[in-house]
C-alpha cells in the first residue's frame, strides 16, 4: 500500500476501531497494540489515531515520530493525551 502511514494505538488488526477498514484503501494502516509495538510503528507514521491506549506509550515513543504531522484522538477531549513535548 502506498499512501500516508497511519498508526492506530491500542488496537490490533483483529480488533480494530469500528469503521476503520475503509482507511486501508487510502493509507498504510499499522497497529500499535502496546508500548513496544507503538514505538516501532510510529517511526515513519504521518498520522496517529489515539485509540484505547495509554498516553505514556505515545510520550515514550514521541521522539521516534520524526514524520508525524497529525494526531487524532478517539475521545471528545485531548487532555488525557497531552504531555509537555507534544504541547
């Protein structure tokens, strides 16, 4: 798949967020179901979908996200995701 790399944190291909399947036609969708997998997947990600994950996972991997341009949160607020380097 060509297109932007989108990482979904806190999910797996077997248990994706509802309705995410059509995104695979537009992007290279990858999953970060835990801190270690997220740290690997985020290295060339352009977008991160924060879904059922721990903020510490993103905070710990943030310095590896050299291509990240967008973070989308599944929640109606982002206060649970914010950390100093992101702000």
